[in-house]
C-alpha cells in the first residue's frame, strides 16, 4: 500500500511540474480541469483502498480527505494575502505553490508520524486533543481565532532575512553587492510553509479523529494538499464571498473533538462521519453563495 501510494504521489508531482513549466500562468478553465483531475485521482485511490482493505477504511479515507480539504481552505486565504502583499505575478505563483506543497508533504509526514507514535504509547492524549479541537472550534465561531498569522510571519521574516526588494526571474535566491539574499519568491514560500505548520496543528489532530491508521491519515492529507494549487486558482475570486464558511470549519473541528472525547465509549461509523462532514460543508457553502448572489443582484439593480 505504501509503495503504491508513493508511486502515485511521485507521478502526480512529476506530471504537475512538467505540465506547468515554462513560467506561464494557468487560466481559470485549466485550473478547473486540473481540480477535477486531482479529485478523480483521489477518488480512484479511495477505490484502491476499498479493494485492498475494505469499505470501512475507504470511507475513512474519503472522510479524512474531505476534512483536510475543507480545513485547508484557510491556507487559500494565506496564498491570497501573501501574493498580494509581495506582488507575486501569476506566472510565478505556481513555482511558489509547487515547492510549498512539497514542503507541506514533508511537514505533514513529521506531524503524523509523531502523532501516531504518541497515540500508540499514550492513547489517553486523544481526549486532550479532542478538548483542544472543541476549544479551537468555539473560538473560531466567536471570531477570536487569529486568521492573520501570515502577517506576523511575514513581518518576522522581513526583519530577519537579507531581502531583495525586486523579483529576479524564477530565482528564490540572488546575489547583490557580493552576498546572497532572498528574493520575494523565497519570502512568499517561507511564509506559506510556516503558516502551513500553524494550520497543521489544528488539521492533523482533526484527521486523527477519523482514523488512527497512519496510512489513511497521511495519504488523505497528501491527496488533499496535492490539489490545493489548482483549487486556489479556481476559488481565488470566490473565497471572500464564503461568509459563513468559518462556521462550517468551526463545526467540523467541534465534531472532530467530540468524536475524540467519546471514542472510548461510542464508535461512530465511517459513513456517519463522512455524511456529517458533507452536510456541514453544504450548510456553510450554499447559504454563502446564495447571499453573495443576492447582494450582487441588488448592487446591479441600484
């Protein structure tokens, strides 16, 4: 299973890198096509898991995939802010996001391996993680969770990195005045990587509420992350219209935490977890889209 997973992921990364070389931007239509391709690959792998391990693990995979995908939407806001503040052109954004995704895969591997080892040795910590997720979800509902961590990270890196004020083509590092300094591309990449670590503190424990199998947890994380670049290009103009999305993300975190807290006494079937996540996302996204359309219609009339 691990070998098959590794081959598929490496092939996906190679195809993604080769398909978007040349420094050209990706159109919205192409981004939609690639988003569909990434989802199809993920569902195909879920089918492979079902054939090898049965329907239960496959349902856990899809549930964990949806949970990670939805919680990673906050990362898309980070992409928007970082690229806008550093004035990274669309032609260079793919390069930053590709290496950002590679870094995220390594980061998640460390987090998940550590989490699995801790849960295996001290399983009682799952109740602390459950309480942490519920507290985080409640803070998100009240709007007290900081969503501008990238501003602090960006400010810190600007103060401590020797930095060029201009882009230097595709280069992350350049030479000025006889010394090597970072370009805005490297600053954007480091900011995205550090904020991804911050988001992983919430998302990785949440996925462990679905399954404690390291293979299911990591593979679902990886497939959710692989499509983030294309999803960003598809949703970049729509993210600000999803005004109720944070309620949905908060509900998912609370649900994950509650599942962890009752795990010693109640087993929640994989299909119930999957249906709950789908229902929560629909309840958050559909009203957001309807309200945004209504406001645009009223604006056009006035």
